C-alpha cells in the first residue's frame, strides 16, 4: 500500500498537504497555499520530483573515529547512522519544485523477453 496526500486547512486558513505513510505516520508537511488549485499543483510537483530528487547531506562533517575490527560491516545488519543532532531546515529557506521540460523518456519493451 502506498502513502497518501491529505489536504487540510491550517490555523491561518491556508491550504496545506501532508504526505502520510501507509501506517499513518506523517512523513512531510507542505508550505501554505492560497487555494486548492495551487495545493494540487504542489502535490503534482512533489510526485514528479520526489523519486528523482538528489540527497544533500546538511550534517556537519563527522570526526573520524577508529573502529575496532569486531565492528566491521556485517551483511544483513543495520549500520549505525551519524547523528546530526536536532538540526532543522532554516525557516528562511524555501523549497521550490521545478518541473522538467523537454521530451519524456519513452518506455521500451522489457529486456528480459
């Protein structure tokens, strides 16, 4: 089951949407939109860009910590992730979605047939 987009009115009477996981966990909340047409365009932009978006690591560079031989990577075991602390995206930073222009890649017949 896929996640879903939920459109709602915030306390300032602006439209927003939230992306929820199949278990109901809120994964993302949008900025404010003036009307439903704008919020629908925002959802379309997220659908287009989310799957192809690049990941930017905003965490400070971690200091190299020597690891013991016993802590080597083990297949099937989750590796610890760096702790970025409680860093949020600055409120002054805006997110803009730009739809790609140009010809779309056409799907061809499956290679395995």
